[in-house]
């Protein structure tokens, strides 16, 4: 899980049922982390992404907020900022401990049709997700930002994965909510099935599923590593994670998706070869390759863990034999 990266915490808050199917996921880094972002697709909903450009002042972020609710859901980041400010965590702008501005980039996905209109995350969702954040196991499926997610014809969800690369750990959390399909509907096999053991027996049975009411979507997530990276190097990690996204859904990065991946580098370990022009890029490349793999795996985990909500059938109910 992404929390296998030391210093990374994850919390969810969601409402499902009684006209609700939406939520918020927060990735907290209380000690701060170098942040970066890569955004693709034609319909992004984001906040505080410009400051992550390598040429801009702020290098370290305190949290990343992932939320449902389309552009309305960006309000969840206000609650994250309040939670952090109460703990004096943020970019110092004065001489006193409380004189800080928490740095909270955010991205949202479109899940409005899955609940009643007006039922969407606000600042209270972000605050509650922070309060629930922990360094232990991360709940997956129809929770947090994945509560109202959909992928193609199926229910989407939150998933997470990690991988050890030498002395480093690379982890990802993804809210799977794409216009494209994550599964070959002629077989039931996930497109990214070859990226790891998922504890299922992939079926070989075609199904026909009804199309959903809208093609508006967006997959959002975070990839994290315990390496010391610059903002430009961290962005390469986010770029690579987008490759994992494209392996997991077809098509990816459409005009109706606002696919956004953030990268966090906690800086616990230095990359080797700081004084050698070839060694450091090679070490970074290995981390980027892992970022693509873990992001793809996180998306598959979100698919497999999801349960029906908001009228979208879950994979585990369409192909129950996979879990037998």
C-alpha cells in the first residue's frame, strides 16, 4: 500500500446511501514532501497545481486531497487546510508557529450522477478524512474518493499498491473513475491483469452491460517514494504513473477525463550517484518504472474491491467466479 512509504498517511471519508455516493481521500505527509503533478485529458478539476511547477517557489506540500463532487468537491481541501493549520503544519509565512499556510494540492473526479444533486463533499469531508488518516492498512473499494467512482460500465473505487526498488519504496493510491473500460468485457480479464497477482482467477466469460448516463469522469491519484527528489524529478515520477493509468483503462486521457496524478518524494533516502551524471538518472528511471506498475496495480485493486453503489454494478457481482 502507499502507506508502506514511511511518512505517508491516508484517510477516507465518504457517504454512501440515502441519496449519497461520494467521498474524499486525503494523503497526508505531516513532515512534508517535495510535490509534483502531471495532468492529462481534457476535463481537469484541480487546485494548487501551478505552485508545483519546478520553477515556482514552494517545494514541499503537506497533503494531497482527492475528492468526488466534480469542481464542487474542491471545497474538501478547505477542511484539509483547517486540520493542518490547527497543528501548525504548512509553509511558514511569519515568525510564530501558527503563521503558516498549509500547501494542499487537490484534484476531483466526476461522480455527480451517482447521488442526489447537491450531495457532494464539502470542507467537512476533507477534515474528517484527515482525522481518519493512518499509516496502516488503507481501505479500498467504495470508500473515500472512490465511493461514487465508475469505470466504463462498472463501479470504480479506490485502490493502492506498492513495490520495493532496491532500498526505496514506491507506492500509489488511485481513484479509478474513467471513461474507458478497465476490463475486456469479452472475457472479464482486467487490462492490467499482468501487472501482479491480485488473488483472483481471471474469468473467460463475456457480458453485456448497459451504458451509463454520462461519459464525464477522471481518474486521480498519488504516487509516493521515500527518495530525495527535486520537483522536476518528482514530476517524472508522476509522468510515469500516467503510463500505468493508460495500461489499466482503454481509452485513457480522453476529452472527458481530467486524469491527474500527484507525486510525493519524502526525502528519507538519497538517490545513488549524486556526483555521477549517468548513475542518478538510471536510479530515477528505475523508480519511474515502478511508479507505472504500482499505479496500474492500484487501479486494478480499486476495481476488484469496489461494491455496487450509485446504480453501478461492481466487478465482483458481474464475475463472481473470479473470487471463488
